[in-house]
């Protein structure tokens, strides 16, 4: 399973754009990149998933360079409610089963 | 639509007692996952079911832990006998297929005294 590395914590202010970068140097050909968000006392919540280039939804954007050894989750104009832990995961698509290995995640703190 | 439903939300019991955690996956989802989250070890996958059949139980810590999925709408995780080191938040998740994003419940916070 590909290991991921991401910053332990980040600080931001309301209204700013936040970019969280994740390294996954040994990503396999069939692996997808998935990001989850977790609030205290809740289960992780799926944010976005991608394979290459750029993916965008109503919540975030995901940028993946051509070599796929890293990815960047972009949150536009964050609010206080975006304070959470963000996990970057790489799934092993070869087995048809995304055995997700959650690392320590990035703890994002958004201040007024 | 109802999400993944777990019960109980909180459980406090004495060591040696049997603990049963319950999960109702999202209707129509054919994959179900049990996770455990602690401060020390983070979020760990315990077991994965596909179409009610256990596929990967390599994360189950020891024989005291067992999981069943008697039908598509219900799963249990049982610990017998329980120990203080089993204290954690246990999450259940489901997905529409094994390679699709997982939807998590709000977890069961288990405290073994």
C-alpha cells in the first residue's frame, strides 16, 4: 500500500484559500487518490477523489501532477466550519477494494 | 437519505464483559467496513465485507474480536472478553462497491473500565 505524507497541521483565516499537499511517492498505476474530512465526534466524510490532472466539485478541487507522486487539496474561501482533520489516502485499485490506510492527517484550524 | 447508522453511540462497560456494536449500512451498498480509531494508532481497518462475505479480516487484532454480517442491512462487531485496551471509537462504513468512496457512521465510543 502506498504511504502518504502530509503536514501535521495548518492554520488559516476565514475567506482564504487553503492548499494541503500530500506526497505519495510510491503510488501504483491503478491507485486513486482520495481525501476525507473528519470533524470531532464524527466519522470521516468523503470530499473528493481523483486519478490524474484536476478534479473539482462543489466543495473542493484536487490537483494531481503528471507523475502522480503528490496531490493538492484546495479549499476555496474557508470558513470556521472547515476546521477539521483532512486525510489523504491512496487506494489499491488492483484488488478492486480500496483498502484505505489513514495516516495522521492534517489538522486545519481556521480562525476569524 | 439515511446514512450509516451505528448503535450504541456510547458504551461503557467493565473489562471481561461482552460488547456488541451494531451497524446498518446505507441501503443498496454492498461493501461494509469496520474501523477503530485511537489517539495512538489513528484510524485502522479491522474487517471488510463484500456482499455479506468477509473478504479481509487481517486487521482484526485478535480472537477476542469477531464480526458478522447476516444480511445486507446489518452487521455486528463483537468483543469477548473486552479489555481496557479495546477502548476506542469504532466506525462502520459502507460503499456502493468495493472501489467506491466509503460513507462512515458517527461511530461508537467504547470505554472499557
